[in-house]
C-alpha cells in the first residue's frame, strides 16, 4: 500500500475517532444539551482541538460556557481527551466524574475522558470512554438537641431543635417512629444565623428514647441526611396526694377518719408518726383511700399518706397532716349535781380542784366540758352546770399561778346530772 493510501486510511480513522468522541460526549452531557460535532485538525503537534457543545440549561450563562471538549493530539494519536464541564456550585466538583482543574475558568471543571485510546485498523476503534454523569448534590447535615439537655419528664412538653446545614424540611423520629406532631417542619434562620427547625414534643413513656431527624433540603443540590441519635432520659412525672382529717382533735384510743385523694391510681399507705397504721397499708386508690386512725399517747401527732402509683410513668408522693391533737384525760366526771340544780356540791368542788392541779402539772391547754341533764331537766340546767365548773376552774388555776385556759362547753341530753370533762394539750 502506498504512502498516500496509508495517509488517507489514517485520516479516515482519525475522522471516525473524532466522530465517535463527539457521539460519546453527547451521551455524557445533561439532557437537552446540544450534540457535539467533530472538529477540524489543529495545526502542529500536541495542540488543543476545541469542540463547542453548549448546554440547553437556563441555570446560568456561565454554566453553558463550560462545555468544550479538549483532546490533546499527537499525530493520529489522541491522548488524554478531557471535558470542560460546569462545576457543582455547592462543592465545586465536576458534573461528570473526574478531577477538578484549578486552572479551569471560574465555575468550570476539567475532567479526563479516558487516559488514551488508539484507533483500530479500518477506522474501527474504541470510542472515548466518557464518565457517567456526576451528581451535583452535596451532603447536608442535621443534628438534634432538646431544650432539657437530654433530660425530660413524662407528659411534660419538651422542645426539639434540629440544626441543619441548609434550609429544608425536617422530620423528627422517636426510636425510628415518626413523631406525628413533628413532621415536615420547615427550617428557619435563628438570630444567631443558625438554620434550625423546632418542634414541641411530649414524651409518652418513661425510658431513654433515641431521637433522630431527617432533613430534606429545599435546594436540590443537597442530598437528604439523617442525624445521629440523640438520647433523652425521660423521668417519671410527679404524682400528688392530699390528706384530709375528719377532726384535728381526738382522745386516746378514739379514732378519727383520714381521707387521701390521689392524682393517679395507685396504693396508699397511712403512717402515724412514721409508723404504719395497721389495716391502712397498701390500700387501693383510684381517686381516694380512707383510714381510721387512733393514737394512744397524748400530744401532737403527724399523720401521713404515701402514694405508690400503679404506672411506672409516675413517681410516688406523700402528704402529712401535723395538727392532730390527742387529749389524754378523757371522761372525767364532775358531779352529780342535785336534781335541777347547777351549784357544785362539796365533792364536786373537790373534783374541780383536782382537775386544776392536773392541768398545771401535765401542761394541758384545752378543756372540753359537756353538761348533761336528765329528761326531766332542761338544757338551760346543763348549761348552768358547765358555767359553774368554768368559774371554779378559773379560780383554782389562778390560785395555782396559771391563767385561764381554752374551754369549750357543750350540752347533751343524757340520763345524768353531771359535767363530763375532756382535757388535752
């Protein structure tokens, strides 16, 4: 074969290669881009052959200007064909796989198509291997925190905050399950400049749930991202119990009623001065529990009621009533009075004197007098008997250096003609 024939064959192979390169380039360009046509030979060895291929994209003129093809030629050999493509605006990476070229025009990246290729005989050679399209998306980031700093309370509202690297919509999850009230929360820019999404979250169980968030950026150049787990320790909610007494004053061995009202169902245990009251331990209570309490010593006593909730989501609680006064002298009888009379007899007067000395000796501060009368007598007679005892008692206390004490007087219709005395602290 002559030199001319070989030259013409070489020329045909170069043309075929250039045409194949153009077709491959067209396949690598974004949808809607113009096809790449074959170019003419460049004068001299190792000169750059430029083939224009504008992109039919409305993004920007700068991005459209970054679609030429560079092929370094050396005779019939095309070495390291390269593509000048728009760079991703987010991370400055090329839109097709390759390497970033700092010397490229602003907004453009230079990528390698293939290391080299050699045309096969008769113009049938491999077409340049153009990289597959490269996503311009950049990884976004999202981080979840809560207002309680990792501590929350059952059924007490907490605020979740997702701090993101870019604007978008955030979905919050508890142990991998979407929180209904925290779905598709739009991000906002905080005064500090941080991009955040906030949501009101109410823990519905005690434990350590893992909270996560997924960010879906509004800018398609960013990929969605998921936060690492943020553990929150949810503590039981406080319960409450209130205590009411049927009376604040009683006598030795005489019971009073106590009622505990609870905020959540559980069991109630009553204690007097720190000791559990027999028969009042672990009483079931949906709303209330009651107990009859009797003290066997004079003085002030404290009655308490402790609630143990059925649900582990609530902590226990207790309440205490400190004002129980137990009267130790009960049922002292002064009398009898003469029928229909209210004047103290000699023996009755001596009983009042003994009562005064007992009050001073033991420090009693309260006296309850109950005047009794028979069915043949009137309540006025009983009231007069109480007044006689009060007068005599005040006189005796004064003689002993003790001032008057609180006296309560009552009248009772009973088959008797006495004054019954109850004394206490």
